[in-house]
């Protein structure tokens, strides 16, 4: 059916009457036969639709067809209006056929077959009567097995189309909601979740493509798949909709096989996308668990100490590594610090790290030397280590009375010693083996003499392996070169400087490993607690006696008057505060004061048996009791053997 | 990472080049284990073109060494460049793996 390109396009009403009319009449007869045979409600609808087609074919104008517009658009709309009733006839016909076959109702099945054949004849007749335009619909085959099911929204202004789709899809097992216009469709998808939308292209109010645009521009709805439903001759519109983001299209009247296949494909695609999203969410959650484990075992703050200050920092990588650090007070004079790096990443590394940290604390708090401690840990970690996990671990003990730092190093990077004057040196080790590799290894130990203001900086390979955009590594020599300038800084500030240097070097490159650092600074030796010792009842008269005895002791040992006076005043102030609170519940009954005297200064220790915590004693340690803090250089508070202990350090000279 | 494993009699010769990072360490581990599955009694690793090794890469070598140990086999390393040597030095793994400067030395030691 072609026409010369230059011939005017005549309105083909007469041809339609001639060619489509007889086919439509045959369809009416056959649908009536079917209605008589089956008698179900659907067959009545089919008969009504067949008559609508017949009327439209016989006299379009009388059937309500609007013949205004260009010949092309009139033909296009006429094709659409002729096909529309067929949607119902074909759709219901297939449904009736399927039910009849299931129920073994041969008579109805045969009648339905005749109807469907007649529908095909009408479709051919329409194409013969009208100028050619669209590609042929796909041939129908046998029904494929049932696909995935989902929640489907059908938006179509034709009640017949809606009914057919709802029937079809419900029968396939889908949950179907139907609406009659574009706005209702948009309201529906924003109000409740759907897996798929079937959107008619031409609807009153808001057209299908406008609804599609609205859905695709909403961040919440963008992922919702949409299948456009259109007449065959709307290929330009279909192409535009695919561009906007429609998943697929279907043309009317529906080919049941295509409908099922396209809906199935859409739902399957959506399901796979969801599986992928769920998986990513699970992985993300697991990473967060690992990060939480990692962060939760880090000590919140360095134990306050008259002779040492410290800080730790860890910046976890996106994919959690296995870094950790710890510091703990072993006894009055000794503080342990540890930094470790577990092999691998993610949850296994985080769990292993938590275990190492627990073992370390349990072992170290027995007071074992660093090397013995690592040997014990290695034995425990090497037994039953099927997965071949291992950890590098540096463990050192600062002894504030001896002024020493004793350490052992199991395969960890050499820490840096930053002297008070800015000189730097490596905290060298004997390159002992990582923990967990071989059972029964031995670990060596070394000792550094520390002077007041010296700092030990322990870090992990995330710091030295941080990379610049060029690929160059930060490197431990660069770290050593910079560290001298950080000599005077408080530990927390020193670590900040280190992180800033690494970040500046990375220039925004994401780091692939955790960045961890611990700095411990020796504030100067404190004397042991020998010399003066006195215990008093919590009574103001007793305080006067204590102060007199303390004065006499300091005088006898020729302590410079100013320093001695300041310390005595600080002790008196703190003891008086304890006595003032002694009347209340949980107040102290006895207060013991010890004083150690050394070349560096004096260390006073005030121990009371009041309930924990003694807020004012704690305040003093926190530096909030400004008066006491102006008198002495440093203070710390601790709860020892069920008593409150406040320590005040006053340097000499 | 570029990885090649050639079998020379009872020895699996592993050539690993580039960056042995955590991202590729699993593949490295699997290849080593497969070589042992195939019956290699000794492993010889050419590190001449290895620029970086992550802890997970070390783990793969340690696992292979542990698996060979009961039969007296070992994982031999040669050709380490400075940065990689540093890692083995600091981690104490020089004591676990026999390390040679060149392939000739390693082969001489293997007999």
C-alpha cells in the first residue's frame, strides 16, 4: 500500500467503511457467539467494543470522530480510534481463551480463537484502508513461563484499556493500581511505592511524557521504571520518552507476549538493581561496624600524670585498616604506650585488632617487661592462626622516676625520638618479627634515657605511605626532617602538625590506609615518695598540725623558701578542701600526705579515704582549681586502692 | 601488579612486579596457593621489579611459607629493591625468608 509522494492525501473514510466495515461486522457476530458460549462478563465487554468499532468504521463522524486537522493527523487519530476498541476485544479474548483452556471448555475456547482471528483481520483491514505508517506488531507465540511479579501502576484515560491491563496483570500475579489521568498517576507514585509504571502517552490534563519527566526529575522516584504505552504511530514521541528515561514502550492494542516480556524484564532489572543496592548497603554497614570496633577500643584520653603528657590520633581510611593505639598506667611511676597495625582490612582486621588489644592489656597490666610482654602475645597469637593474620606492635614503658623509655618492637616501623632541643633520632629496634607469624620467637628490649621535654612519636605505615598526586610517598625521612620543628609542642598539637603535613603532601588524594600516631612527652623526673609521711584525721585542727610538720621538714632539707612555701600552701588548700567536705556523706575520715624530694623538685601526694570521686581533688588535677595550679607546676588525680590520690609536683628553682 | 608463575621442576618461580597492594593481594595469595596445589616443593620469588608490598602481600608469602614448612620447603626471595627491603627488614621477616641478592645466588642455594 503506497501512494505517490506528491499525491494529496485524501481522507480515507469511504475506504475505511469499505474495507474495515465487513471485518468489523464479522467481529461483532463472533463476539456475540462468544458471549453466548461463555456468558462471562468479559465477553459482554468484548461485544460492546466490537459494536463501537463497527460504528466507527461505518461513519466516524457519527461515532464522535473529530475530522479537523491535517490529513496526516486525521489518519493518525482515526487509526488510533479504530484500534482502541480492539484493545478490549483482543485483551479480553485472550483472557477468555486462557481460562477456557485451563478449564477444558473447548466450545468457548474455539469461539475465542475465532474472535482473535477476526481481530487480526480487522487490524489488517485498518492497515489496508489507511496510508501505511508504522511497523507491524510482533507476532504472538506461546506464553512464556511466569516472570517476576510486582506492584504496577497503570495510567490510561480509556476505561477499556485500564480494565484490560488490570485483568491481564492481576492474572499474572501483579498487584495493580489503575488511574485515569496523568496527575493521578503522579500523585499515586509519590504516595506509595511501585515497582513499575505503565503510562499512556495521551491523557487529559497531564500527558504521559509530562508525568515521565516529573518522575525522572525527582531524586526519590528516578529509579522507578516506566513503560510508555502508545499507539503505533507515535514513534517520535516514544523515542523522546526513551531519551527522557522511559525503560521501554508498548503499543496498543497490546500483544500479550510482548507485554509480559517487557514487564518481566523491567521487574527483573529493578530486582537486580535492588539486590545490588542491598549488597552495597550491607558492605557499607559492615565497614561501619569495623570502624566502630576500631574507634571504640581507643583510649579516650591520656591518663593524667604529673610527669608525662600524651595524645593519640587515628584517621581511619574509608576501607578500615587495622591500626590501633593504647596507653595505660601500669603503676604510679610507669605508663605503657602501644601502637599496632594488623594485616589486612575490614571486619577481620578490626576483630583481630580488638583481640590483640585485649591480650595486650591483660598481659601488660601484669607488669611484664616490653619484650616478655611481646613474647607472650606472640605465643597466644601464633597458636591457632589458620588465617595467617599478624600484627606489628610497638610497646614501650615510660618510667618517670628513672627517666627511661624501655621498649620492644615486633616488626613495627621505628618510632621517632624528638629531643626537647629539636634533635631527632630513630627509636631503633632489633627488627624483631611481627606477632602471630611463628610460635616461640624471642623479642629484644632496649632503653632510652629521656630528659625533660623529650617526646617519642610512634606512627603507622599509613603516615609514611601517604602518597602525593605524583605517586611519591611521604616517607619516614620526610617525617624525621619535619619533626624537629615540633619539639616544643604539646603532644596533641604535635600530632595535629603531623597530620597537617601529611594532608598537605597528599594534596587531597584519599589515603588508602589508616593514619595513626601517638606522642608521649616526658615532663621531667619526679622524686620517689620517700621522705616526709604523715597521716591526720579529717579535722581543721589536724590540718594546722600537718602544715607545721611539713614546714619543718622542708626547712630541715633546705628547700628554697619560695618553692617550699608555694607547695605548703597548695597542700594546705587541698587538704582543707577535703576536710570541709568530710562532714558530708562519703566524706574522708583520714588524710595521708607523702612528700618526695629530689633534685628536680618535690612531689606531694595527698591520699584520703573519702568516697570516689572527690570532686575538688579531681578539679585540682584538671587544672580547674586555679589557685592550686598557680602554686604548683603539675597535678594529677587518681583513684588508687579505694582511695582518692592527688599528686602535686613543684619544680625546684 | 604483574604476576607470572613458571614451574621449573619442583620449584615454582614467581615473578611479581609493580605494586603488590591490598587490592591485588588476594589474587597473589590464590596464585601462590595454586602453585602449591600443583605440587611445587619450593617457591622462588623474583622481586626485582616490585616497588611496593602491603601487609596483605606479606601475609600471602607467610601463608605459603607455613604450608611448605612441614615438608622442609621454603619461600626464597631475591632481587629486593630498597623500599621493599625496608619492609622485610623492619618487620623481622628477613629471619623467616631466605633472601638473596640475585637469581643466580638463589638458584645456587636451592641446588
